[in-house]
C-alpha cells in the first residue's frame, strides 16, 4: 500500500520542485510508516486536520532545531571541520598503519637483540658496566666527600699556618690536629682500597698538603722565644707527619731514638740563634771599625798613639750583648732538646758528653763497623757535636774582637761573663771553660804570658766566688765549672 501511494505521489514531488524528494518506502522506514498512516485516514481528515498537523509538526521541529543549534553550534562546527578533514585523515591513518605493520619485525629484532645483550645467563660486560654506573650514582655523595678531602686538608693546613702567626697556641694546635686526623683518614682509605685510582689520587694530593705542613712545622721550630710546650707539640706533629725522620739513624747509636728529628731541631734553633746574633750587626760594624783603627795604630812606630783609638768601648758593648744572647739561647736550645728527646732517662744518662771527651766518643763511634746501607749511620748523636759548634761560634767572635778591649776591668768583666756562660751550659754537661785558655791570639811570648796571667787571675776570682757560694749553701753548686788555670 505504501509503495502504491509513493508511486502516486512521486510525480507530484517532481512538479513541486522540492530540493530533496523523500526516499522510497523500501529504503526509508519513516516514509513507509507515514504512508501507511495516510492510508488509514479519511478523506475529510486528509483535507482538514492533516495539513494543520503537518504545519504544527514542522513548526515544532523548526523550533527544536533552532534551540539545538543555539546550544550545540560549536559541536556542529567542530563536527563539520572533522568531517571535512576525514577525507585526508583516513588515508593518513592507513599509511601510518602500514608503517607500523612494517616496523613490527624491526621492533621484534631489537627486542631479541636487547634480550640477548642484557641476558643474565652468563657474565655480561654491559650489565657489569651498568651496575657500576648505578652504584656510582648511588654513592655520588660519598665520592664527593672523598674528593673534597685534599682541598679541606690544604685549607686546614693553611689556616693553621696563618693562626700560628696571629692567634694563640690553641687555635693552630686544633687546626694541626684536625689536619692530622684528616690525613690519617685518607691513609685508612688508602689501606682499605689500595687499587682505587681515586683514592691514590687523593692520597697524592694529601701528601702535597703534608709536605706543606712539614715545611710550616719546621719553620715553627725557627721562631723566636720557642717554649717547651710549643716545641714538644711541634716535634710530636713532625713525628706523625714525617715518621721517616724519626726512623732515620735509629740503629741504637743515638741513644735517645730521636732519629733525624734531633738534628733537625738543633739546626732550626741554631738558625734562630744566628739570626738573633745578626741583629747585633750595627754594633759589630762599630767593633770592626775599632779593629781597623787598632790595626793602624799597631802599624805605627812604637810610642806613637793614635788619637782616634777609643780603647774598644764599642767592642765591649758588642761583646757583652753577644755573650748575653749566646748564654741565654745556648742554654735554652740544649735544655729544650733534652726535655723533648730524652724525657725518661736519668740525668747521668742524658748529660751530653764533655767537650774534652767528645773526641774520644767520635773515635769510638768511628771505630765501629760502618753500615753499608746508610753511611750516615756511623755518625755520633747530634747533641754530641752541637755544643762544639756553639762554642766555636763564641770563641771565634772572642778571638776576633776581644783584643780590641784594652781596659783591664772591662776585659775581666767580659771573661767573667764568659765563665758564667760556660757554667750555664755546664749544667747540661757542656762546660767549655778549658777551651777558653786558647783565646789568646797575641803575637809574642811576652804578650801571650800576660794573656795567660790575665786568664789565671779571672779564673782565681771566679773560684773564690764559687767557694763563697759553697760555704753559704753547704754544697758545691751544680753549675760551678771545674776550671784549671793554664799554668797548672
């Protein structure tokens, strides 16, 4: 029925010029349902109510479309754009799907190759390298701390060197102790990881810092007014920083086990003594001028006196100050040495050999079989020969400048001061009063006899003073030198 009605109305659709004719009932269910409904209506309903119903439905549909367009116009526009791009998107999707299909075998090959390369079935270098990299990433903070150890050590040593010259003893003592603790930690790391290139490099940099610290400590032994506590601390640090100095020449001949540290200490203090004595160069220059004037006066004829000759007053000032400094510094050097390197031995064992017995000690040491490993092993202890060098400095100065002093009381005063210096050093076993008998350098037997007589007179007065002290104290003073006159 619907088909017949559609065939009947089809020419009418063509005459009306509709933009789009409805589809056939066999192709559109809506058309079939409406045509079936028309067949059930009467002729009167078709003429009266159906046109109104269609107009009302059309108007209602138009309002619904307008409301829908107002609400969803953006979605319509987007759908229209997508629909316009659909013609190009579908071919592109097809091409991409073809590329993906072609890439699947390559992906499978890569997956198989990766599985084979990183397989755990056997030792795999790539996995080992990856493990190392991951372990390095986990321990990066620890490695950073280890790499900062040399710079921290160098900074600590530098700050200690600055503090030693500006601040108190406690600040640089703490800095040096911290530096030694850091160095000990680095040495422990080197022991734990002997094959690590990183630890080896850190240890080499630490060695450079320790060399700088050793230099600073040795320079500290050359400072003015070195006290016993500071000297003991410095030597203790040197024993930790440079243990090879202590082990050098430690075959038992030194008797105190100081190795080369004892000689190093004495050399540093000797440098300080020499620099202190060099501060007297202005007085020494005046004394040298008096030597020149005395020499010119001696070259003149007998009985003629040079008016410019001052009888050695400037030389007397120089020698007094020189002997005073020498007495104080020499006693301090030997005393510090004995307190640092021989603290546990008895006095009889620590007294340095007398200057008259040093030659025998050297001969005995030379008669011992030499050590072929180290030719320095056969040398005597540092303190055995050090007083001889000190006395040589004093006697050379006295032999050069004492003839300038012509006043008898002044000469006796200087010689008495020298005897007190010998007595001071004699408390530590370094009495050199007998060597003073060789100070006379005058030419001619008569003048030499006068010099000996003068020395004998000074010695007799000194002995008398020592006797009075013995009567007052009831015992022989420990520091009184046993002096024998050259005529006895």
